């Protein structure tokens, strides 16, 4: 291993992968490459292109702190605009020449003090450091519904939207109660004869009126960069003080958001429909969905909310357990992702043949969300147990990337020959994390994708400020 100029393999060219590359470049570590399984960059904003796609974090906060964008057109920008932002950032920092597209990693093995990286095309590379930037939600989850292959119309996952399918004049059935379903419904009801929403568990959409920014406002932010920075920091402070505190402990912040969600639900005029839309859990127990128009859309004459369980798929539509056949032309599986996949199906083999599957056989955990014992010089961005509540993941990725750069400095200085967390430290931190989760809203009783196989939320139960403090400097005593 070359500790003075270590080679770094970044897996993934989405938001966090680009962030890591830029941080390395600015720190003077230029021996890095980005391996991307697809033929273009963008991560989740490349994969998801469904109608109504937008971010649930305001655009001016969902930005790199070192590359603020004064040109956002809306408070909550569309997926295509966000993807273009990352495309522009990659061009500005000359990252495209560092990305090897169509390069899907199949296995990483620690051998002879470096990583051997194998790809699905049979090629291989070596690297001193591996950084997984594969994201949290990238592996679609498909429902196990009897007869789904018999459907005569178009059927696809929301994260694999088939734009060849003409929607006009079609009867469409989104299945699921997560953000994709809630966001696409307002975009679909206009001009569509029938939208049948199949939801077993109801979401809590938060009222978040979108706003189109005027040309003069955007021009002002360009002319006065300090004002643009002020907007970013104000939004960050707001989200961290309100949303972050609301989810980790009871208090006025939690009550304020919960009341807002309930007031939003009260806008549904029909008592029967309102009762069907009422969740049986506390707001924020599942990820809070930002949606301006869901309740208005679901009250449209051409929109139907189906809460009965699906019995089977038939060629003409979905039959529910009450015997009703809901006739459809297009079936959209808005059924989310495997939240605990992380870099899988990629295989990881660390020291002494230790596999990722063995390490995560009981629970998917990580040292401060970023590293694993027994896997030297391996780091994760947006890894297990990190802060993935309703605030900017870009801010989290920046904190983690800065920490990784500091770890590389330890290798460069010779203070450590390789870096991995001590198992006993990981066990202690996990006990502390689980104990703190008891006061979180995620533990109030709901079946969310946050829960791991033990029924424990795989989340950070402290403030974002503490997360930055914990990752401000590597604790050498916790590493080996």
C-alpha cells in the first residue's frame, strides 16, 4: 500500500460519490477513480424519473455547501433539475474523465494490504482505499403479488419508469404509500380517465407549498453570493432545529409538525375518505413525505383510493380481497427499495475471509455510519445508522467525506498503517444508539422501512450537530 499517495476507488457517481471525489481533489489526493454501474451519473436522480418527482428538502439546502446554486427555479426542484445540477458540478470539477461508466463492481477483497476489485465484465482493479457511495435506496423492492406476470397492460417499478408507455387516456394504478406514489398522483390525475391508488398503510403528507422563484430573485442571488449562503444556512438551521429535534425527542417541534400534518388531513372534505386516509401511527414515525397536492388530487372525481388488500393480479387489473376487479391499463409498482441493501449485491471480503454477509447477519450496523470492523481502509457514505431523516443528505455526505479525507491524512502521516474500527468500540456505540432510540418518534409503533431485522430503527438518534462533532476528527483510540 502507498500511504503517501493512496489510490482510492469510489463506487457510485451519485450525489455522495461526486462529493467524495471533489473532497479528495481539493485535498490533493488525485489517485482516485469513480466506478459507475450505469452509463451516466446522477444516482437516485438518474434512476427515478417518474411524473411529479421532486426533492422533499428545499433546493437551496439540498446543495453542496461549496457549490451553492443561485439558479434553482423552485423551492422544491424537480428531479430533472436536480440531476442537471449534479451534471454541472461534475463538469465544473472535471470529474467525468475520472468516471468509468458501465463498470459494475461484483466483489471487493482485502488481500496483501490492498483491495482487489472485480467487475461483472470480468475485469479487475486494485486500490488502497474503497469508498462505497452506492446510496441507501437504490435496489428496487418488488411486491410478491399472485399473478403479476399475467397483467396484460404495462407494468413497471416507479424507479424504472417506462417512458415509452403513453399514459394519456389510460387507467393507471400506483401500488404503494411511499413518496413516489404520493408525489406522482397529483401529476397523473390531470388528463387521466382513472387513477386507482392501492395503499394498505396511509402516509402522513406534510403541507409544503411549492414556490417558483422569480428571475429577479435568482439574479439577486447571483449578484450577491453572500445572500445565497445566508439562505442555505438559514434553511439548514431551520431543518436541523425543527425536523431533527422533532424526530429524536418529544417536544414542541414534534407537536408542531404533527399538528401541521393533521391540519393538512382535515382539508379532505368527505369524512369517509378522510377516515380511509388517516394513518394509524404518529406523524414522522415513517419518513415524512412533503407533498403540496396529494389530498387535493385524491379528492378528484377520477381518483380512487383502494385500501382493501390485493388478492391477485389478473390480465385486466387488480382484484382485491372484497372481490372487486379494478380494471387497469398501466400498473405502477411504487413499492420502494430494499433499505438495508447498501452496496449489495456487491460482495465484500475483508480480513481473514470475513464477509459482509457474516458481519451483517444479525443486524446492519456500522461504526459511526461510515466503517466496519474487519474491513480495513473501507468507508461508506450514507451508510447504516446515519442521519437520513428529513434533512439534506448532501450535508451528511460532506461531513463523512471530510472525515475520510482526515483518515487518509493519518495514513499519509504514518500514524496508522491501515484503518478499521475496533469491534468493542462498535459494540459500545451500538448499545448507546439503541438506548437513545427509545425516545425517538421512529419507536412509537409503525412498520417502516427504517426498521431492521430486529425491529430497531436503523437511524441516527442524535442531532446533526452531534454527528458533525463525532466525525470532526478520527479518534485514533477507536481505530486499529
